[in-house]
C-alpha cells in the first residue's frame, strides 16, 4: 500500500488535471459557467419590476351582502388581484412579502357613502413613494366599489375617495432578483453536473484516454474522486460569484449560508450522477449533447428558474413538481427568501434524496470506461 503522502500527491495531480480538462472544454465552460452568468446579468439589468398590479388580501369578517358587493367591486379592477382568507393568515403572507395589502372588512359592515365603514388596510412596509401610489389606487378602488354598490353607478370623474384607515406592517419586500438568484444557482448546479461531466468524459472515452488509464499505476477511484471534487469546487466557486452578483443587484439573504451550501452540495451530487450516466451511455459528443439538452432544457423552463411555477396549468405544475431541479430550486428559495433551516425542508430534502439514490444507481449501471 502506498504511503499517504504519495496517494495525496497522486490525487492532487489528478485534481489539477481534471480542472485543466474542464477549462479546456469550451462547450462545458460555456453551458455551465458563462451561460448562467450571462443570464444573471441580463435579467438583473432588465429588472422585471414596476408592475402596477396590487396583490390584495381580503379578510371578510362581515360575510354579508355589503361585504360581498365590495369584494365583487374590487375584483372588477384590472390592477387588483384579490385573495380571500382569514386575517391572520393573510397578514402572515403580507409579512412574507407575498401580498401588498390586506384589507379587513369588519363584522357588521354596512357602510354609508362618505362615512367611516371601519375598513382597515394593512400595508407592507417598503418603498414609501411606491406605497403611497398603491394606497391611492386602493383607496380609489374601494370608493368606486362602494359607490356602485350603493346604486350610484360610476362617480363623477371616475374618482371617489373612501374612508380607509391604513396601518403599516413590517414585511419582507422581495423583488424579482430575490426570486431569480436561487433559480440561477440551481440552474448552474444542473448545467455544471450535466455538461461539465458528460462532455469531458465522452471526449476521453472517444480518444481512448480512459482506457489507457488502466495501464498506469493510477487507481480509477482516484481519478473519479478527483473529477467529482474538482466539479464540486468549481460549482461552489460559481455559486459564490453568482450570489455576489445577486447581492450587488439587491438580493436579500434571510437564511444561513451553511444551509445554502448543503443544498448546493446535494444538488451537485444529483446532477453529477446524471452527467456520469450520460457519459457512460454516450459513445461520442454528438450523442451526449442532445441527451444533456433534452434533460436540462425542460427543467430550465419548467422548474421555476425564471418565473414562478404558480402560473402553470395545474396538471403541468403537478408533473414538474417531481423534477430534481424543482426540489433544488424550492429548497434554495426557502433558504434565501424565507430563512428556512434544514429541519424545515423535509419535502425538498426527501425529493432530492430520492433523486440522489436514483441517479447514483443509474450512474453505476451506465458508466463505462470504454
């Protein structure tokens, strides 16, 4: 048995060679490193914000004809997206940044035009200028809805101020960059595992380099270990770079960096195993590239990388829920946006654990040296 120092030196040499092999593979570097970076910069600069749509929670505690008419009237405004629920539950959503306002309709609500009907609107703390504009729009919408409910038609000039008392609630103001960064991190982990491994190993197989490895004193286990270690380190470096760019664009980090690193590690293992599976099955790069794209593209657009999965039809959302990148993205967003710990990520960790087992078995069965 070789001394530890010799084995460590051998592993280090293979590690350095693995990094060099990855850097020289232009396709792998582009898809796994530069593509996520370019997407991050483009979406960060474009900044898909500034919409006039107001996410409104409505707590109907009156449950009478007057409150029903008010809710129907509010739903008629295109710039309002009302959601009904209990006051406490809606306020929790407001604090998380999922709603802009919560309007509470008190018990016994029976308003008279121009009189205080007891309406209270809880407003999320945030940009004061934007909040003031939104408050004006909400107050105008409530006034018009009450005026029409009273049989007055549309008020003269299209405006009518209703007495609504506003109260500010401390909440997280999550922007698009807060949604985007965890998705880009997940996509980076996927791309690095798929393209970083598949393309490089297929090239070594095609040229016979892997076969010649058996003629050297080097253990194949050392070679595979160096490949995995190099990819994991590259993945963490890329995640740090992208996360730093996200912070520069205004990303808010509510979670723990150690928990984030654990999710990145588990996600990397899943997609590295898929990459080894592709590398074992494919005979050349022409076979590996379509398979890698066939796996990555659906997840890139259906696992909530760029846009929320809530906008999908129910049947599609239910199917894509079980994709490995969906579990990774959900866990990353829970850590970054909600400050979740590992103990509160049971469903996501279970899903990633199942995929880790499945992909490991596939990699063992499909991977070949020739």
